[in-house]
C-alpha cells in the first residue's frame, strides 16, 4: 500500500448529534449513522426514531441512545434538547418526505443545525418557508444529495470548473432502478409503500425519489443551471398513484442541452445513476455503481480512466478520500463525506460565529432547486411536455 | 474451437452486382464491397463510382472492374446494363444522400434490384415516389440500416418477439460520436463536408446521418412503432448549417416510452450506438462497439451476458454468425449479413418469381420510416418540441 | 431503495479496544480504526501508536485517546491494561511485520484477544510459538486477511462449499501493483522503506506483503489446501533487497492446479487482486477493485453477474452486507466485516467462556499458513523452482 | 464516419490459391477462405478438401471450385497444379496437425508458397526438415498464428519496439476455454475428436492447440525470446489422452519473467486469450475477445484506452485496419491481415524474385518455435517442472 492522503481523523470535540426517523425497519437511518461514525466527528446522543411513540423510544434505546434522550416524538425532542446544557448541536432528519418540512422547521427554529434527507419538502411553498426560517436563525443546513459526496464526482466538478472540458455543451444523466417493476407496494414492503404514496412521498414518485438525485448531480458537476425543461412522466404499474418512469429534456444556461431519465421499472438496473458531460474540449463519464472510476477524454486523445487516489486525481478528490488507489470506497464513504464536510462547517461556525454554508456539501439551495424540479416536471408532463422555466 | 454453426458458403450462382458511388476517397463503398464478398454470394461487375466522370471510370478500373463496364455516370450504367445479356441483377447505391433517390429510381425503373444506403431519400415525397416505382416494377429493395445485421441485435429482436421480456415499457437508444466536435467541414475533410451540407445531406445533419440508425434499431428490436415524438435539435459548432446534437422523446404504440439521443459533438464517443429495452419481465442492453455481447436480465434474476454463438444465443443469432463463440465478429460481418439476406431474397425471387421482401434485412418500409423520422424531428424542433405524430 | 438486509447495529456493550502501531504517517492504522467504528462494536480506549515513545503518546492523544492510556510503548500498555478493571479486551496490532510476533505474544500472555495484521510473524518458528501461547491462554486471535471480509468473496466461498461448481480443478489468483516500479524506498517514502527492508518486513517482500493475501484468498474460496508449490521470485529494481515479482505454480489437494502471480512492478495496476476458480460444473471470477460483482458461469449457460445484495446473492453475502444492491460497498466495509465477526466471537466468548475461533474471520491457522507460504516460495525459488511441500 | 485510413483494395492480379483440408464439417477452412476473400487478393482455384477422396472432391465442387481442379487427395493436387500453366501460386493447409508436415513438404518441394495452420508439425525433427526444404526451394511460408494479425496486437508490438514501455520485465499470457470441460470427444464431435487424439493432434493437447498461440503472441509483442520454461501439464477429464490444462513459468532473455496459462476446462471462457506486458516505463493489456481496445498505462499516469483507428493508434495498427474507429473489426479481419501481408510478400517475390519473409506475418521461425515450445513443456512436465532451455 502506498499513499497517505487519507482524510484526517479529528477525534477531539465530537459534535453532538440527534436523529429523527430511522428506527426499526428503516433503511436510510442506519446509513446516516454509519456516515456520522465513519470519521469520528459526531456522537449520536438523542433520537425520536419513529412516528409511533413506543417504537420511537425502543428503537433509540436499542441502538445505544441513553433512555433519557430516547424521545417518543420530535417535538418533545426539540423542546428538551434545546433546553439542556449539552443538547444536540446537529439533527439528522431521515423520515419519509412529508415530515421533512415540519421537523426541519422545528429544529431550525430552535437554533439547531440540520442535516435533512431529500427532497427538502413536498412543496416549494414549504421550501421557501424553511429558507426564511434558516436565514432568520442563522443555522447551517445540509440536504443529503449524497452522490455529490463521491470523490470522483468532486473530481469531475473540479475538472469542469477548471476549464478542462471547455464550454459545456451536453449533459446526459440517468438513474434507472428495477425494484418497482411490479406492484411491490401492495405486498406490505415498507419502503415501497411510503415511496409510492402521495401522502408520504409528496407529488413526485420516481421523479422525487431518484430523479432529483440525477438533477442535482447534473448541476453539481456541470456548474450550469437548468433554465427550462420538458417532461413526460408515466406510471407503468397498474394502480400506482405516482410516476415510475421519468423522461425529461433539459435546457441549461449557456445553451447547453441535456436529457434526464429516471425509472423504477427497468429490469437489470439496481442503482444505475450515471452522468456524462461533454464540452468543447473534452468529455467525462461517471457511474455510481463503479464510483472509483472517472472516464475522461480530452478531445483528440485516447480515453483515460482516472481512479480515486490515482495519479490523475486532483485535490477535490483527495479531500474526500480515505484510502489508497485500488482499494475501492463506496456509498457509505461518499455519504460520510457530506457528514464530514458539514462537521467542518459546524466547527468553523462554532469558532467564528460566521455562517459559511459553502459547497461542496449540498445545502438549502440544492434542496429548494430539487423541489422546484419536481414541480416543474409534473407541470410540464400535465401540459403534454410544454417547456417550463425553472 | 468448438461449434460448427457457421453461415453456409454458397459459391454457385453468384449474383451479378453493380455499384454507384464509392470511388476514391469514399469510405462506405469499400465497406459494401467487402460485405458483398464476405460470403461469396456476389460478383462486382459494373460501376459508376464517382460523380466526376473520369474519376468514376478510373475508380472502377482501379478496383478491378472491366473497363467496358466502368461507367462515367449512373445513367449510362443503367442504360447499358439493362440491355446486355448478363447485366447486373443488383445495384448498390453508396452516394451522398441527395443522389439516393434519382439513382435508385433509375435502376428500379430498369427492373434491377437495389441495395441503397440510408437515408432512403431527402424527402418523404421522393420516398413515396420510390415506393410506387418499386411496387410497379416488382423489384427487391434493401436499405442498409446495417446495425440490424448484427447477430446479437437479431437475438434481441427474437427475444422480444418471443415474449421473454413481456410487454415492452421503455426503450432508450443513443448514438453519440465526437468527430464533428470542431468545424471539420471547413478543413476540406470530404466526409465532414458533404454530411454537413444541406444540399448533399438533405435537411437533417446528425439526425439523418446517425439518428436514423438509432431510430431504426429501436423499432427493429422492440417490435413497436413510434406513434409520436418531441424533439430538440441543436447545432453547437459555429456556422454549421445542420444539427449536430439530437434529443428526442418518443411515444411508442402500446404506451411504451422512449428517449433517443444522437450527437456528433460528444468527446470520447466513436460510434457508441447503444440500446436498452425494458419490459415487464426483463431487460436487454446492447452496444455496437462491443457487438458480440447482449446483456439480458430476467426480472428478479442476475444479469446474464449472452454471447454470439454462445450457449444462450438462439436461432436468429446463429443464422447471422460465421465463427465460434469467443471469436469476435464485427461491423463488416454485420454489414455482410444484410448482403447475404438480400442474396437469399434475390435467389428466391429468381426461382419463384415471387416477391418476398421479408425481414430480417431492412427494406423500403424502414427507409420510408427513417425519412419521416427526420422530417418529424425537424418539424417538432422548429415548433419548440411540439409532439408530432409519425 | 429496497431491501432491508443490512447487518444489525448492536450498540450495547461495545468492546474495549487498544491499538499498537498506526500512529502518524502510517496508513493501515486509520483503516483498522474506521473498521472498528463502522458497526459500533468497539470503543478505542488505549494505544501505543508508534515505536518512538513521544510520537507514540502524541499520536494517541491526537486521535482522542485519553492521555492516561496513551502509552509510550506496547510493554507499558500491556502491563497497565491487564491490571486495571476496565482494561482493553482486544488489541489491534498494526505495526511493521517484525513486531507482530513480540507484541502479539505479550498481549496473548496477558490474556487479551488479538487482531493482528498479516503476515502473522517473520518465521514459522515464531508463528508456532504464538500458536502455543494462544492455545495455553485460550484467547481469540484474528489475522487481518481482510479481503476475505468482502461479501462477494463470502458468496464465492459459499458457492464452492455448496457444490455449485462441482469438484474444483483450477485456481488462478493474482495480485499486481505498480507502486514499487521505481526505487521508491530510496526517496524516504515510509511505506516503501519498511516494506522493502528485510529487518522490518521479514524475508519476503512482495510475496509477504501481497502474495500472502492472494494465497489466503485462494484457500478461503476454493476450500482446498495447497500441498506443494514451485516458485520463481525476482527483484527487478536495482539494489532492492527483497523480491518485487512473484510467480508460483500451485498443486492443491484433490489434484487441483493453480497459479499465483504477485507483483509490485506492473504499471497500470493499483491493487488488482483477482481470483478465478474453475470446477467441473462452473466457474467464478472476482476482482478486488470491483468487489460488488461476482461472475458465475454454470457450465453450458451464459455468464451471470451476481451482485452484492442482488437477487443471486445468498446468505453468506447477506451476512456481510449493510446496504442495498447497486450501492457499492468497498474496502473499509470488507475490513469492518472482520472486526464485526471478531466482535461476535468475543461476545460469544464472554457469555459462554468457550472458544469458538470459527470462520469466517481469518484466524491463527491462516496466519501460520501464510508464514509457511512465504518460507516455501523463498526456498523453492532458491532451489530453482523445486516443488516444496507445504 | 470519419477517417479514411482503410487498407487499400488491390484487385488486380489476384493470387491463385489452392487449399488442402477444410471440407464439410471443418471449421477453420471456411475461416481461411473468408480471410482470403476479404481484401480480394486471392482467387481460390483448386482444392483437396478432405482425407476421404470422394468427400474431398464433393466439398470442393460444393464451394464453387471447378471440377477439373477438385482433387481427391493432396498428392494429385500438387502433381497437377505444378504442371499446368496457371497452377496455384499459394496453397493453404488447413488439415489436422499430423498432415501439416507431409502436405507442406510436398507443396514446398513443388515450389509453391505455403500458408500453413499451426502447429507447423508434430515434431521438431519434421519442422527442421521443412525448414531445409523451404530454404532449398526459396518459397514463402506463413504459419497462421492469426492473433498476431489483430491491429491492436500490431500496435502493442510497435509500442514495445519503440521503447514506450522501457525494458520489459513481466509478460503474463493466458488462453482459457471451456469447451472441453466434459468428454466431448466421446460424443462424436469432430473438432473435439481429432484435437484430443495424439495420432492426429501430435503430442500436445491444449498446449498445442491454444498454448502455442499464447506463446507466439508473447514473443510477438514483447520482442523477447523465451530462454527456458518450467511446465505443469494436466488432464482433468477422465480417459483424455492429452493435456487439457497447461501452466508454465517462463524466463525470457534480459531476465524478463512470465507466466502462461492455457486451459480447455475453465467454465465461462470461450476464447479468452489475453496478454499483459509490463516494462520499466509502462504497461499494456490486450484481450482477444475485445480486440479493438488496447489498455496502455504510462507509469505514473492514468490508464488509457487506445482504440483501433482511434487517436492513440499508430502506423502499425493503421496498416492492418479497414474501417473507422468505433466500428469493431474482429477475428476474420485479423486473420485476413495475415493473408494480405502474405499477398504483399508474394507480389514482391514475383516482381523482385527476392525472398523477403519479413514480419509482421508469422512465418517459419514462429512455426518452429511453436513446435519446440510444445516439446519443451511436455519434457518439463514429465520431469516434474524441471527448467528446460528452448
């Protein structure tokens, strides 16, 4: 083994963390907890882990949270934690979508920094209200568009920003899955149930669940905003209430063009998020399922395979990397990068009292943009693909 | 080496072939000639290989055509060949696009079978006229949508038809290249010059040159017709007169959905034609640059890699295969399959005097459909993506 | 996201952990610490992190270890920790190779369970002495042949054991790297310096550093012991004291045959550990740099790509998996599986007082076997490839 | 489509070709015929296509050879063809191995140039006799180590020769198949029957059939001769008379090291010939099943994917290429390159009367070397892996 470029461990002053959602039967809660532990920057001290009060308490105790801080609901949690000396500094919100807004609002109002799952809210009205509250309270806010935490995504973004691709012309992004090819939601599978239920998921199905990830990634890497879009949403599985296949044409600023496809009914695809960015001088390609590689073609030269921590990777990737080249990092490490970035911001905030909600971790702006994207695709699709400005 | 499933060689009664276009400096002419030779079904006996008379004659003699049948132009060729005892039975038309129609028309009217490059014509009016002429004369007609000649494309088509994928829901097809990322047409490069010139190429640039290939492949494999489309064509290179990037949303019959992307400005792509077809019961993926492989996923099972002549390949592939599994076939073999299929049809026609313009070789219907596709995308794009019925 | 098969978090009763080695400038220490944290089964409470006393203490404090348990050397650590009430239960030894034996011996003698880096020792004499000590004291002992912690390696092992491949005939294993293609050890690079120094690394260079990993993996998956081997070691870089290229022919029990190649001078290879196992009824292929995939071919059928947590993966993989299919896990997660397996064993030992040093975590037997492999390859190579019995 | 670098067609003065072997039920005969036709440099005029006289005649007539030159056996063919005005100039020998020598000898003695399948002969004694005869008669002789005809193999060879890799250190070559995993020879399958029969195949089974290909490729690309080898041959299938798994350690000149593995019992492998070459300054990797790609890593830089006819390919590849980048060529095109190279040599010989049996087509030296390789591996294996000088 060779290089020593790993992210630094900084044990001292671990940040006090709480969690809402993510109890028994959830998937994403455990991911957030591993992400928080990975670099030893947080200690999880409080939680309201489920909507049902007893399950909320039990779930918290089960994973080692002190009974005194295992809350039956988020309201009791915010009340208590904001009134004790060593109350939590950051809360992670990992509930179904419809609870993101009320929970986030409550903790923001209490002056507690927030890490919130995507989508930020189920309407742009709520998203705007949250933005006002955050501004008023001066707290930090991250939205876990976690794919932007992958080292080679950071590398791609840096290459675009440094001009290695020249002016960007085309962005092709897609996120196909196959797990909802049948009516899984009718079998009692929890994840399927809430993600296909408009009450809990909001107005977007596939577009909200994974389309937003693709959309955020396109902007994050290309450094371009989408100005307008034309969408065709469809639901293939009978009686499904929300879309399960999403096709969108995109017009970015500077006349760049793009396409976005997201699907939950494409057999053979697990989480096949993939992005390709083409500029006047070169092209890039990255795939989430093989995240340690970034294909780069300088126009007129052979394709190159840049690897995480390999000789072609730059500072942006190095800053998000723990181990040497050829030893793959994965989804959890990318997720953990969001947590570590946020920990940096929280630490800076503590010492400077200034608010530096800078990239690279995805923040409120990404969250708001994602909500608008969902609304615009639905609107466009209902109007037979009319171009809608974002 | 193991299996013996190769296509049969049938030397006897080689078909008399002529060619129009494909002289010095051309690319596709040599491809057609190799394709015609591959299985020894044709002998090339006559040609008018260039638009400039002397070059036409010289080019023909240079490749071994008898001087008496090296013609200065196609009109002299058709006149003479249709009046000699052993005149050509089939003509290959490999000129720039704008000449496809007049040349094809002339040979059809003389009762000679035609293999014509795509697109069939530069307007649907011309295409319709050709259709009438063909019907009247009762000749055979192939259009070299050559990618449909690949064994694993045939395999994919057969799997869809046999119901292995169930009802088709989504078709994603793309054909990116990078060779026109700069204004190559201004450097004197011949291929770039005529392909970006509306006079020679017709109204479509990228959409006509490669978009039509993608479109034909989608229909060939999915067994579905596109009912309507919404397109966004764009030209990124300054002063380029035709589109060089093509984005289309597709609605197929039976409510299947699709997207098509073709581009000539995507660095890192050579001829990256790729198609993915998803049905209720499974998914398929094929890439032209790795044509001996077909990915197949039966829903709920691991992905399988079916190989040409391998254990998972069926009769459709076997009928288009010459050598054992693991020994790759390529572009020329796929092209040759069109020629061999057509030779079968010509032989059948000779013995039965009946006209069996059946698949699997692409014929007049594909040609007409391709011209309509070009016109529809241009129309939709000019109307800001309005859905246009095909 | 779909399945919920993640490894369980078990916060309660976290195991008290100490570490020897792994201070500033080391690579593998941080890896062990992340691995220990991943599933929240350990708390790191004591350390002697470097050979130089002051650096040892500073390094420990820097990563948050209490100053009272930041020791200047391992001897002081073992003395103190074995005499306090809440002394460490497990020690991780992550020093250069030559210190594995004395440090492990000291902790074993004090009745503390050990997780030790590979190779276990620099001679089979020392390895045997350690074995006796472990037996006498009844402690648990893991050797971090960490690649055996990857879920798809566990899957491969399970498939072989269940008979899906039939009788195993051929095992091909390789581990090429390129980082020592030049005399990096002469530039002051720490990792290169000790790994190419016989005093610190022991008698094997490449063979000890990575060849042993390949060897262990071959046995772990194939369920076969190597009976004899013929080796050709070579050192390509001038003045390098230890081998940097290793070629070995292997004869396994049951007449299976194999080859092993390890190299540190193969440009284009980062950590390209790869294994292929062929039996009468099928074949398997796995690559460390793409660890979420396992290629499986049942003889006479298409190749299948089994994915971690995907539909073709069984219980062995599921037990070593945290997140859904299509979300890649990597090196750290595989490493953490060894730690979690060991935590299970330690917990079982605490409650039952019985010693169940069972697979799947690699233990003393793997460690001893690795040392014998190093010695046998060196002996064979010195005798011009004579077959040496293991 | 872009570049115009295709191999030139040269129709005039097609070379008169005959064939021995390759009749009904054979595989490789059809391959040779397609290869001969591909670039229109030969006309097949005579044949003795089978060992059984009537089948020999029928097979020839069936593929269009004039009845007067459809011979019942090769002796009649050589007698007649060498005594007519327009007798064949070149003969292709595509019989089972044991007939290569007598047939080649007869045609060489008649002053006819020879293209002979590998292995050249079943003993080095015969090979030496053939060498003498060729020298005496001054004819040209090719041995169809056809993999050296692939454009990217030529590219690799050129890169090594130009010094881009620096001094070569390691060569890893392998050729696994799976088609003989069971006792196919007992089912009446012709190919299996003769290839596992010592009388027809000679003393080597897998080693002669595919091991020699791997061996030739290693030398062709690395530009190094093997000085000695240590081999372990094995036969896994019960009652099989010849080896079906071959493991060899190689020592090249200049102290380069290598390994060779060939197998016919490795499920999941079709014709997975693959070579990797590592030098002081860089590494190369090529795989026969994906022949249009060449991986190249300059030490310290990202891996590059050089494509046939792409921007990174040089003159050696261009000279063996027919169509633009991204349109794959395959096995038949590579094979055809040997035929075209040989046609160049024959044409040069006709005009200059001088003998220029130069590379890049594989010739008598490759043939002799291959026979020695077979004998050396068998000898080494019988002596328990003793190193044998070549």
